[in-house]
C-alpha cells in the first residue's frame, strides 16, 4: 500500500473557495440561461418580472418551476395568483427583458404589447412561446420561493431564436 501523494498546487486550487453569496453569483454568471418573463394579474392590474430560473420539471403532468424573491415587487401578485403566464423571450426582446428586470419600471406601459389571456393572465405579444400555468406549490427557499406550476394552455409558435442571459448581460445565441 502506497502513501497518499502530497498535495500539489493544482489540487489545492481545486479545493475552491468557501461558499458565499458572492461565490454563487460568480459561478452562475458563467452559466448561460434562457430568459423568460413571468406575468400575473393582481387586483385587476398586471404584474411581471424577468426570470432566468425557469426549468422544466415534468412532462406528465406538464410541470415547470421558477424562483422569485419575496422582496420583489411582483411577489404579492405571484403569491396571490392561482394562474401565471410564462413567456420565452426571443433575442429581439432584450429591451423587454431589461424592462421587466428593472425595479420601478412601468412594465405594462404603452411600449409593452400584451393581451388578457386564459384565466385573466397577461400574455405578452411577439414572444417565442408562452404558457398559462396553474400554481401547484410555493416552496420556501431562503429569501426566495420556488414556484411549481402546471401548464394549462399555451402557444409555442413564435418565430426567432431564444434570448440568453450570461455574464450579467442579455445575449443572442451563437452557432
């Protein structure tokens, strides 16, 4: 039986950094994510925010998930709504993604094309795809909630290529 090898510089570097919010943010800046806008109706007014945490959970039943901070201005609408809109943005929609990401912005002003969709959910115009979903769970996760929702209606027929979020910026997909 041989003795374990002494640590090398590269093995010490692979030990990494202690976990912290900054480490998590730095790591996920390297992860490219699709960009979605989540919408809801709250007391007769539309609400929405940009999300990069959208995930497919199950095909049968058709479930998805995303996260939202409980300090977000959109949290009350998401917390209180039975149905939500999920919109996959195209690379032509960087400005829309930025609008829905900015705190205090008039997200449903004259520049935003939208209609009332199934279950009273605001549905954005000209997106790559959209779903209206029924909320099935709101799971506490630190200062966020993981929302799990079941698709009940939608349209995948938009044209174009997806918008991505990487290194703190909205980007187009490259071949």
